[in-house]
């Protein structure tokens, strides 16, 4: 007993010192020191601070619906940090002190649609932009600078450093791709994915909706694609698919976060799930194939002179399947799929895949891509394909996504196509961090957090200039990942650096400065329940 008393009396000073220290923790007053990611174009601190309290209201200038929606999201974002959700009200004219004021219109035209002007004084937080998208982006900045609760006096608890931020993106395409084909992820999981990337100002979510292992989007005129082709996944799990209503729900959820969904149906290769669903899509020709992983692969086909569907495939080999140019049903299938997909996709783009068609004859491949170009155009969409589409007759109506071959990327650019930069050695976030990573592949590289940050889209491929590049996108292929935790482990923290590559001009980026800001996002990720990889190259703060 005596021993315990002695221990307690020894502990009391420790507790008191701890409390005193946390009270000494000064509220933030230097806006320039805040760890905003992506790093803004300009931050000027005034040395003052604004106090967010339970009485703070978010006032929205006018009754604009889009802006009210942004305000409501800002309110719930603030409440996740502070525990109180500011009321949202519309107003005309600048509100009284102690409040937040959102304004659309009248900002500098040079900041464009996604830029914002955030001005914080002791009295008022004013967030102004040309479009609601810009107000949304500015709201993410604001959410990043509200400190998590510390031991301040109640009214000082959520002080925000004052000053002004003027900010706009370097690239208009800041994308993240999720492969829902190798492993299926539910609508709720995709929504969480959207929440996580929108906080870092991504504006594109590319969904890889079909592959050898699974067909994930309902096509009403070809129901077996999902009924059978969607019924499994890598490793033999039960797979799944989105009904068209569920897909529209994802698209709308993304749109309210200023993210455009890019649906991809991978053609003419990566197509086993369709070949397994419909006998008439099979050519009956067997093509010898040696894959990347040299694992057992089924060749497509048919046997006994009869058309038969292939077996479902649950391995991870790539490049062994193809549609057949000569089969009459092939283009009925493609036309139906693209038409239905275009009908449920409000965004301007459709991605037709086009990668790794290793068992498609070159002349057939070219003919396929040429015909996809026409079909996508007839559906009033712009075609995106992986860089191999450079071999076809593409022009400035097409967009090519660079992943592995500089030659194809250069050829696409020389034909006038715009380029999305997804170099696999830098931003393939399905690559392991190092040889000990519990998930991921490593055929392209091991990619540590600094490796994926240290590169510049505009100088990555010789001969492809800044003005030919739409931006950056990091794919997350899902051969080795099956759960949300798995997604988070490979995505974070590398995806945060990709956000900065897309938003912040290269001359304002520097790993040694960035890694300190990133370290300060550790507690933010924790608060969001994100299971990130604690790279030893980042000086985490806790
Ligand atoms: C290559 S990148 C692929 C995918 C795989 C990925 C695995 C590309 C266009 N094709 O089919 O999932 O590697 O890292």
C-alpha cells in the first residue's frame, strides 16, 4: 500500500507539469506556418487569430444552392474537429464579427474556377471564389488549419491563425484511380475514398470498372456481365457490382465534392469476365501467352469447334484475353456498353482501357481503337485510353494516359492527344513501399513516400511539354488489396504527395519542407481513422 501511495505522490508532479505544458501551448497565430497540403500559391500571415466558437455561423451570400451545399459540408467538417456544427444561413452583405462568410463571384479571374481567396481576420473568415468549386477547395484549406482541440480556455479552443491565402491549381486534372474489378469495393467504401481524396483537392475519380476478374457495372442489355461476370474476384471471393442506380449515386456524391467520375471499361483486352459471361463473344482461337507473373492462365476459347464461354478467372496475370474483331456480336456488345455507360455518366469522358492487349493482333488492335474513337464520339464523349492507343489514328480529340512506355506517350502527344501522367515507377500506388510492405506488387518499382513525391509531370517524358499535359493521376490497382484498411495502407501517405504534384507548381515544391507538413498530417489522418503507412522517411509528430 505504502508503495502505491509513494508511486501516486511521485506521479502527481508529472501530471501537473503535463497539464501546465498543454496550457502553455499557444494558439496558432502564424498562418504561414500551417501545414496546408497541397501548398497554396500564396499565404500571408497577419499574426492575429480568429476564434471559432459554438456561436459561429456560416453565412452564404445569396441563396445559391451549390454554395449552400458547400457550406453544409464545411459545417459537418468543422463539427468533426470541434464537436459543434456551425449553423448555415444565407445572407446579403457582410455578416457580423465572429462568423464565416462564403461568397461566389467577384474573385480575381486569374484564379479560375477552382481557385479561392481566403481572408481571415480577428473578426471574420471570408472565403471567396469565382465558382462553387473554388469555395469547396478553399473550405478544404480552412478545415486543415482548424487545430484539433487542445487545452485552451473554452472560448479560445479553436483559434485559427489569421491572414490571407490566394490559391489555384497548376493542373486541371488531379486524379486518383481505384480498381474495383480485381477486388470489388462497395458504394460506402467508394464514398469514403472520395471523402479522403477530396480533402486534398483531387477533382477526378477514375473507376476501373471491368477486367479479367470481374465486371462491376450493370449493363441492362447484357445482364449476364454482372450476374455471372461480376460474381467473383481475385482469390475467389464473391465479387459484386454496382447497379446503374448505385453508380449514379457515386457519381452524384463525387460531383457534390467537385470530383468528376471517369468510368473505364477495359477493351479489347482485360476482357475475360465478359468472355466468361457470353459464349458468342469468344473467337475460339487460342493464342500462346506468357504473362508478367508467369502464373497459370487460361487462354480464352473454345473447344470442340463450338463457342463456349471461358471460365471465370481469379488469378492476377494480365494480358491474356481479347475480344475478336470478326465476331458479329463484338460491336453490338461494345456499342451497347458504351451507350449505356454514356447515359449514366454526366461527365465528358469515357475511358476505353486499351492497355496490355498482348493477344490481340496489332492490326486488329488499331482497328479496335479507331472504331472506339468513333463510337465514343457518337455518344458525345471524349475518349481516354492508356498510352498504347497511340498506335491508332488518334488526334487531339483523344487523351492518352502514360504509364510505362515513353515512346507511346510521345507518339500520342505528337498526334495531338493530351496526356495524363501516371508513371508507374512514381505513382502506381499498388507498388510496395519496400520489400517488407505487407501488400502490393513491385514489378514497376518499390516506391517510398519521397520517391512518389520527387518528380515533375512537365519534365518526366522528354518531348512532352507542359501545355500537352492535363495533369497527374495515381492508379491503385487492387490485385493485392481487398479491404478499406488495405486501400488506406497503400494510398496513404503517398496520395497526399500526388495531390501536391497536381496542384502546386514544381518551383514551390521541396521534399525536405514537404515532409514536415506531411508529418503534421499524421494526427489528421488518425482523426479520420486512416490506416496509413508510417514511413521512416517522414518525421511524424506523434
Ligand atoms: C498493369 S497499368 C496494368 C494493370 C495491372 C497493374 C498492376 C495498366 C494500364 N495495366 O492491369 O493491374 O499493372 O500493377
